[in-house]
C-alpha cells in the first residue's frame, strides 16, 4: 500500500518538475500533459492518506479544469452536439440527490430553532450578495463577469455546508434546516437580489429566473424528498451511488464552463480567482462574527459561517446557462466552487480540533 502511494507521489513530483522545466524554457503551450498528470497522480496519492483524503475531489476538479483549459475543443461540442445542453439535466440529477439526503423533518427545525434560522437566513441573503456587488464594483470586471459574482453571492447554500458543519462539530440540525429553507426561498430571493444588485450590469428577467430555479432546484429536491419519504433505507445502492454521480456531474459541468469561458479566464483569471477567495473568506468571517454579535452559541456561529460562506454553485451555473451567458456569468460560480471546498475543508479541520465552548 505504502509503495503504491510513493509511486503516485513520485509520478506527481516528476510531472510537476517537467511542467516547471517547460515553463522556464519558454514552452508553456507544451505543459498540458505534465500538468494534468501532476494533478491526477497527486489526487490518487492523497486519496490514500488519512489526513488529506478529503481534498481528493478538489484536486480532481483542478485536474478537470486543467484539461478543459488546455484542450477546450473536446468539451464544447462533438459532431454538432453542444455539451452545455447537459448542464441542466446534470444539475437536476444532483439536486435530486440533495433531496434524497434530506427529509421533511428537516423543516421542523424552523419551529425548534427560530432564532438561529432567522439570523442565518438574514446573514445568508444579505452578507454574500452585498459582498459580491462590492467586489464586482471594486475590481471593475466586465459587466457579465461582475453579474456572475453577484449571482454566486445571491444563491443559497448547498449540501457541502452540511458536511463541513458535521466535520467542524457545529450544529448539524441548524445547518440542514438552513440549507433546506434557503433552497425553498431561492426562487424568490435570488431573482430579487439579482434584479436589485445586478440589474445595472445585465438585464434581469425576474420571472424567467424564478422559473429556472423551480425547474433546476425546487422540483428535483421535492422529488428527492418524496423518494426519501417512501423508500428511506430501501435503496441503499442509491445512497452510495448519488454522491459519486453528483461529484462526477459537478466535475463535468465545471469542465464545460471552463472550456466555454477559456478566453475570458486567460485575460482576467487571476483577478477573478482573487475576488472569489476574498468573497468566500469574508463570508465566513462576517457570518461567524455576525452571529456572535447576537449572542449565539459557538456551535451555531460555526454553522452559520459555513452556511453564509459556502454557496450553491450548481444553481448559479444553471441560472447562468438559462440566461444564455454560461461563458461569462457562469465563470464566477465555476471558480468559487472548487475554492469553496478547499477553504471549507480547511476551516472544518481547524475547528474540529477545537471543542466548541458551551
């Protein structure tokens, strides 16, 4: 086992050395294969380590991004079939899986924890949209790129925040309740925030966006909830398969978006990455300390930090596609997603070793 692990890491290091050599020798266009091999074998190596196994998916996403950046033609169309038409069906499958991981009991948390739910929702639908608008204006991005930053900030949280809350010893019940309620509010809140904050950047059709969110998120999640209600514990194969299907779907969607927006990424990529990092980290900070101001417990503060800082990038991607602007508005969600997993995993690991104060 250890020998195989050493082989993976050795191949990864050799591939990285080849990439660096090509860069410094003035042949960056030839670094594609070595860069992809570096990331793939790095993922295989860390997947076999107990401490860093949680970062495997994130590294694989970076490998997928590298493939679509170097070879975009393979992820745009094939024999006249445009791969972007697969985005909405894939998102619906992912959201169905999200629904099967929930239950109708999750919504009872609104009654049990009204203060936490109310404060969490207010933080989620104010902090990130305002931060998105501020960063988009500050960096002076092209209009449609700026709208994408506001869009990811105006989206609800996803299941990733529930996983991080579990790892960080936070309030899991509150996390699941907030995700569920925020998802149901998304058809109203996301179009409203986009109309208010992004309307000066791009035209926003409120009703069309609301319809898109119902189609992409609400209907599949409700079907997943109903499936879970009637078949809970009876389809264990589905419970095991859905996370794998979801991760593969997310990876393929990011590859399609990256390939479509490759030229824009090459021109403003570093600035957009910086904006995504700042947006995400400030979401954690303001989410956590905003709750501390209201005297909430340490567990609840950690929970809402994740709910605020980690957004549903899949929903934002679907909306960008429905707007017909996947290569521009969709870029910010594509970058925010992988980074969110890195920062969320790191923060959860740091908090895991620190018992929450009662």
